[in-house]
């Protein structure tokens, strides 16, 4: 249940305080953590001790102790020495590991609860009952962050747990192998600026080599609504890959029209594109034309400012816009046509993305 690294750190900590050598073995005599060499020699005696009815015993210069998880024998503690001090240290080590098991079990129960909550696997009455039993506040402002990582170490969850996990109101978990989920308490500050800062802090903690993408949903006020924020974060992550590919942090609230386009069926998208462009394909636009269009949109259809930023003559820009009008029948200087053209380009981008997923 407890990781070997945690056991090792605990035994080393106890040795630093008591100056006594301690080891932890499983019930079959395998060494899980130790502060001294040669503990393997006592392994055969562990199996005999584990099957005995006594909870502590001194054998050949070593003190043996049993650690139970409820009524199930879980670990055997071995302390080097035959003194009263060794006996006391062994009891302290048993007490420490017992507390660790309780803490790990509680975290495991909470982790399962949060996973089922995110996946909508719980009835409303179960949410309230289990939350009360696990001492999880119901009415707390929370937001769900979804972290898609590309690191090779696989330690992203531990890094994020180190960042947030110490707080009882924050939870770090996962429901698949690709993403880490952070359910964050934002009671003190639920502004969009603060939510973005939290996401940036996560990205910085994971490191620049990880290339993590982070998306988050909207703030919810009750525990039962956490799954809503999770679904929003998942959509934000997907939509961000299509329309915000250069952004490492994407908020559901900032998706705009991309959120609507993402939910359109592909056949309807194809019909729309055919109506707008006819037999012309959006793939036929060259990079210069696309750069002109994007800059024109960035400058709110302002011809003078766009030509200045592109370092071209105003008449050159007008010529390019007239060329587009001739090809598509849409005049980007007219607001309604510009909106139609912008949506059409986003729909084409969405269709290309969905096609790439099929291969």
C-alpha cells in the first residue's frame, strides 16, 4: 500500500533521530526498506515469525514486530539490537507505519471518490454521504484543471501533488494514462486572472521540456458540479488543439465560437463550406493570402492599419481583398461577409483536425 520510497524515507528519518538501524519487510521476508546491510539474513526468520501468534519477538539479536492493516498482517519491522531501547524504537516504528497506512487509505478512498465524481458515476445521495464520511466540504468554489503531458518521466502527478496535494481541499488524480486532473479550491480568488496564474504555475512546475497543455473549466460552487467543470476542461483541451495550438493554457470561458464549431457534425460542416466556397477549396489559399486575411481580422477590418503592419501599399491590400471577393463572393470589408469568412476558415480547420484523428 505504502510506496517503498516512503517507507525508506521514514526508516531513515527514524534512524537519524534514534541512531538505531531499522528495516521493513513484507510477510514473505522481502526487504522493502532498510537502514543497514545484512538484513536479508533475517528473511527466513520473518516467515516463521509472521505465522506465529506473537506480535513481537527477539530472534538472534534482532527485534521483530508485526504491523497490521486492520486484522491483516501487512509488514514486519526488524530492529537491530536486543536492548530495551530497540524494543521501544520498534514500537514507535510500528506506530508510525500504522499511521501512514491510515493516511494512505484515506487518500486512496478520496481518490476513488473524486474519480467517480468526475466521471458522473455517483448518485446525488452518494455524493453527499461519501463526502461527509471523507470530510470533504460540499459547498466550496472549485475548478477542474486538465493537464495533458508529453514528458517521458511519468512523474507529472507527483510533481503536481507536491504543488497542491498538501492542501486538504485540493485533489490531484487521473482517469486515464494521458492526463492528470487537478480539482482546485479557489474560494479565496476565483477571478479568471488567478485561474490562469494557477495554470501557468502548473506548467512552470512541470518544466519547459514537458510541453504540457493545460485546460480548465468554469468555477462551480458545489461538489456535485465538479463533473461539469471537468467536461468543460476536456472540451477546452480539445478545442485548444484546433484553434489555440500555440497556447499552453486554454480556458473554457475563452473558447468563443470555437466551442460551437467543435460540436457541429462533419456532414453539416461540409454542406456549409460548399455553400460558402462552392467548388473552391480553402486549401488553395497561399500563405500570403492567409496572412493578409488574419492580419485584416486582427485589425478589425481596418485597411489602413493592416497595410501599415504588413508593410504594403493600401492599394495592394485592396487588390488582394478584391481578388478574394472575385474568388469567394465575399467582401471582407463588409462586416457580415467578414464574419462568414472567419467562421468558414474555422470550420475548415476543425474538419482537418477531425480528419487527422481518423488516421
